[in-house]
């Protein structure tokens, strides 16, 4: 019996001819990229190639930098997030982001750090009890609940660095995004903490779309399903991670993944 073909994954987000500037300096040019749902897409490339800028354009954080602008289209479920009538707060509920260094609110408790995402974005529903349930759910999804369930009232600054980063991921997950953006999420962590975050990212692929920027090629190979290679602000190549690392179609990609530059 011949198995039926596997249906292609839906595209959760796509960019079309995306370009970005800081003042007069162009950092992205004509980037067209599809991000499939329930998969991890890694973005690799040398320092200064536009990886983080690309990520920030996906939920319009780029425009919060004075003098920054973007052109082209970013389509979330086929709707352009740069349309004039876009509710940017609602967009950032749907597209969460976690940065390179853990950024918990240091004077707030572990519980309130996660709840802050709900309160700030107007997503608190059902009172304190419902909020606590959503906090627990987010901490469980971030593989942190068992480590902090007896410490919910402690300041977040008391947690170890890797725990703080997973707390930030929990804060992003609390408002149930459809897409999670991670900008070098393990760059400031020790190897064991980095491994825990990698395991978490790999597990999240079953729930939502994830885009992770990383300078660590081994990490990209371990945790991603698809990889995009950026160079000088342009998308050189994108495809299945294993294929891109073992049989890239562009000689510039081959030179980068084999360590001849970058």
C-alpha cells in the first residue's frame, strides 16, 4: 500500500521584498522568506549581516529605533503587518520576542514577571485565579515550573541566568503567540543552560512557529528544521537545514558553513 503524500506545512509568516534602514544605512535588501507553522527556522550569517534587524522587522520592533524604517511586506496569516490599520500591540501578542540577554524585571517576582506580559498587553482575563493558571501554564511550557513553583514570590533576579532566560520565554508564551522570535537566546548562557534552552526550543516546534537567530552553526543544525543564510543584508539561500549544511546550492553558503569565512 502506498502512503498518501504528506501535506505541506502552512506558512505562518512570510516576507516579500523586505528592506530596512537605520537612517541612510541600508541593512536589509529584498528579503523574501517563508516561515512554516510548527517548525523552527534558523537565521544564520556573519556578524552585521542583518539577522537581528530581520527579526525585529517581523513584529515591527525595528521602527521603535529613531531613524529606522522598513519597506516591503511582512505577511502574518496573509495579512500585511505594516498596513496602516494594524494594531501593533495586538501584533506583538501574536508575535512574541526574546532577546540575547535575559531581561526579566529584576525587582518583580517570578510570578509577576510572567503576569506582566498579560497585564501590559491587556490580556488579563478572569481575575487573579485565571491569571495564576496562565502563569503556571506558561512556566510549564517553558520547562521551568518544577524549578520555580516554590519560588514564585521571589524576585526574578534570584534565578540563575538560564532560568532567567526561560522565564523570559515563559513571559512571551503567556499571551499565547502564534510565532516566537528568539534573538541569540543562548549567547550569554553557560553550556548546560544553553542546552536546556535548546531542548525547550526544539519542544516548542510542536506548538507554534519559531524563528531563531543564532551565530552558532552547530546550534542551528541541532534545533532547526529550516535554515536561512543572510549575507550583507540579502537572503542567499533558505532550505531544509540538513540539506543546506551538507549540500548547499550556493558557493557562498558552502564557504560560510564550512568556516572559510564569517
